[in-house]
C-alpha cells in the first residue's frame, strides 16, 4: 500500500510542478508559381520553410506538365514532376532556408506550393 501511495504522490507532485509545454506556433504558407517564375517567400526571422506539397493549378489545361526545382548554390534539383491527368499533386517533406534556396517552376503549368513556417 505504501508503494502505491508514494507513486500517486510523486505523480501528483510532478504534474502540478511541471512547467507548461512550450507553445509552438506554425503558420501556413502558400504560393501560386507560374511557369518560369520563382516562389515569393517572406520568411519570419530565422525560420525555415517546410515545403509540404506541390499541386498543379486546378485550371491547368489537359496534358500539361510542370516541374518544381530547388535552386541552391548554383545547382537546380528537381523535387516534383507533375502532369495533368497523371500525377497532379506531390507530397513533400523539405525544410528550406529561403535565404539559401529558391523554388522555381518550369514547364507549361502554374503550380501551387504549400507548407508552413
């Protein structure tokens, strides 16, 4: 009985004296990027962009394609290849520093990029 009581007292003491968890605030980010254009990213100070998704614009003409590129230090990396009627949306899990990396769309369709800070 004493052991059970001690465990309950310890749990009560811990829960009442523990500091509240830190508050994490995330905010939505989105950009419609036309072919040949770069995404406009306004970064809160010191924050990384979590790029979560790339989707073709719903008004994309039949059969058009687009690629999403990350440009960093003079090199372009394809992170999504989209085609209307095929793969129209691509889930991503990229953390980017907008001061070092740029997001560009190539091809014939506008792409909606979404994520959060």
